[in-house]
């Protein structure tokens, strides 16, 4: 196994937590909570893909 890129582990955990928040919000029937959790998920995943592309362009991946 090669070196772990901890920044990607952090992004994955944040995305996972936002998915959990979506499920909890659905269970609580909180429409604003669902929308906010989805927006956070989109932001975190988008930022992760952006970081991955940037690191790939720099030759770090």
C-alpha cells in the first residue's frame, strides 16, 4: 500500500457524515436539514474532486 493522502480521507469522512445527516433529516422529516445536508455533500465532494485534479496536474498522484 502506498502513502495515504490524509486530505482525501478527511473529504471522504466529511462526505460520509453529510450522508448520515441526510438520513437523519429524512427520519426527522426536516426539509431544511435535508437541503442543507445535500448542499454540504455536493460542496465537499466537489472540493475533493477539484483537489484531486489539482494534485494530479502537479504530478503528486
